[in-house]
């Protein structure tokens, strides 16, 4: 899909408050890996409705990181999972990898 | 305005908290990762505004608001647009923010909250009621181009008289061009109730009830047959 995460939104909210930026990024760095793990575990356990709930949370982070296409994909994937359809899991996994790499880069 | 934030995502709570901190109008007094914790807090504390997520474990935001007896102003903060129409069915819902929330959009929320907190004028068109948790709730009536402030607790009764209503207070009497229906919408339900086609009374001012009438100060007010059960239900009968 080609889009890259960015910090535009976080900088807008922070309004130059660097301390907030650091604190906020630290939260994402803590929350995201846990959510990804929870999502994958639910998929493995065939708990698709539970997976949908985690995708719902991850979706917000994709929006925060400016991944608009990823955000739209998450909406479709969440809806699919609610109805027992996991066909977008590979595409979604690609988005998660992009976020993971970005988080490691900014750490 | 004192507010609390309820959201299971720490990122979401942090963003709303920062947006509040960047304004002088809102002060975050507490944050909760779920609605159950917030309910416990609200049992002993009052707030002006709640920023509320919808999808949460244990109790959803929609379920949460249905448990509140006297809800303050509520702003939904969610990644889901599906509940927007349902949310606005509640008069105390002031805004519906879709995540991620931008600073620009949040400014509109603040304006909406400020409007919602303003005293209501009789005859003025407003889309929300005065929250009952306001510390000093007032009603402004227009008499000869002068806006007169009445405290809700000072109002004894209101009587419909053709195109006018007569408001009797503890120490005065006012005649206003309005309808009983219109003023009823501005009055807190915890204090007032309609007991007759032509009368709304301040429930807390009842001295006694006899047959089909109530005594308020020196006024004997009729109770209509259809309203009598509602009145009886609200009495703390021994």
C-alpha cells in the first residue's frame, strides 16, 4: 500500500509540547505491541469477534499515525471479523508490520 | 467546567486530556479505563462534562449513560460513527467526536459545551436542557424587555392562562407570554411536575394533598385524574 506513518497529528495535538510528544509516543510503543499480540492470539483461537474489538482499538492508532489507507482497511477488516470473515487479515498484517517498524525506528 | 474521561485506551485518554489542558474552559479531574470505575466515582462526586468512549469492556458507553440518574453533559469520543443517531436521542449528549480527534474539531466541542451550559431563556429555541447538576440553575423570563432571573427552587407553581403563563414564586408573581408546554421543557424534572392541564407545581413545595387537590403555600391546585398516579408515585408515603 506504500503509505508511511507520520507524527503530524501528534505534533498538532502537542502544539510544541515536546514532553507530551515523548509521553504519547511511549504510550503507543507500549500499547501497540500488546494489542497486536492480542489480535493475533484471538485470530489463532478463532475468536473473530474478539479480534474485531482489538482491530477497533488499533484502528485509532492507525489514524493517529496518519495511515489513512490503513485506517480504511481496519474499518473493513473489523466489520468482516464481526461477521466471521477474516479475508483481510494478510493485508492488515502488512499494515501492522509497517507500524511496528516505525515504532522501533522512533524508539 | 470539571470533566472526567472514560476510555479503555490510554492513548485516547491522553489525547483528550491534552486537548482539555490546552484550553482554559475544561479541567480534567479524573480519568477511568472503564465505565464501572467511573460509576463508582460519580456516586460520590459530580462533574459538568464526561468524555465517553462507546466500545469498552464490562459496560459500553451507551449502557453507561442509561444507568445515570442525573447525567451531566456528555461528549462521545469514539472510532465508530454507527451510534451517532442513537447518541443524539439523549438530550444531554452535546457532541459526538470521531477519533482521532483534531484540535480544530475539539474547539467546536468546547463552544457547544459552553452554549449548553448557558442559562435558558423562556421562549428561546435551544436544543438541550439545563443540566440538573448545575450548582445554581436559573430561569430567565422576559418581562417588558427585561430579563428577570428566577431560581428554580423559588418557583411555587405555574398556571396557564390563555396565551400567557403565570409564575408564582415565594415572594412575587410574573405573567409571561409563553405556554405551559414550553416552560415545562425548561424545568428540571426533579423539582417540577404537571398535575393538571393548566398547572405545573414545584413538587417540593407541597404542604398537603387532600382528595383531588394539593396545597402549595396558600394556593389550592387541582389534580387531574390522569396525573394523579404520577403524583402518588413520587410521594414518599409512609
